[in-house]
C-alpha cells in the first residue's frame, strides 16, 4: 500500500522538509553573497572560495574550481544543518512552526550570531571578522530574510495542517 508521501512523488520517498528548507535558505543566502561580491568586484568563484577558507585558510584562493566546489558543498551543508536544527526544535516547540514569521526572523539572527561569533573564530580563519555598521546591518538582514524566514516558512508549508493548530 502506497503512503501519501510516495503517491505525491510518483512512488519515490519525499526528501525531509528540512532539506528543502536548507536548499532554499542556502540558495538565497548564496545569491545575496554573490550579489554583494559582484558589487565589490568579486566573481562567484571567489565568493565560494571564501567559504572554503573556513577549512583551508587563505590557501583556498589558490585552489581554483576545487576549492570553490568545497565552498559550495560547505555552504549548503551549513544551511541544511541550520534547517535541521530548527526542524528538530519545532518538534518540541510547535510554536516555531505556528508563528513562523516571528520565530524565523529571530532564528536568522541566531544563525548570524552563531556563524560570526562561534563558527568563524573556530575555523581556519582563526579570528572574528571585523564588520562595519553597514556590513553588520546587511548581514543581519540577509540572515533574517534569506536564512531564518525561508527555513521557518518552508517547514511551516510542509507541516501537516493538523500539527499547526494549538492543542
């Protein structure tokens, strides 16, 4: 007997909601980074290599396509982990899905703080990245609108309606 999920996808198993949320957030965030890079004269390969500096340090910029690919995989992995964390938390706190706009915006700020205050200092970069007030505001807005909200709203869209009603 086919399940509802397998009927919707022609017999194939549906990917977990947090993967879709991570892919969307990763794409929007990377798009914003590439636009910022373009405005500052950096091509997309350089943007992706800068992500890979978390693993390789400054050597990333000499690795060509290989280090750009490492940056791309790393970026989407981080976005999917961020989405999985939100999804896991929403299993215990359904208000994260019910009030996706409020909690998603807040989660974008949490992801920003986690990346810039914990992940980057522990990476091969080994320091906090100094941010101008304009860069700080831009980064916060990107993380709210391109990371936190897409994750929360995608998970809400893929949550059965019966799970959205208060108990």
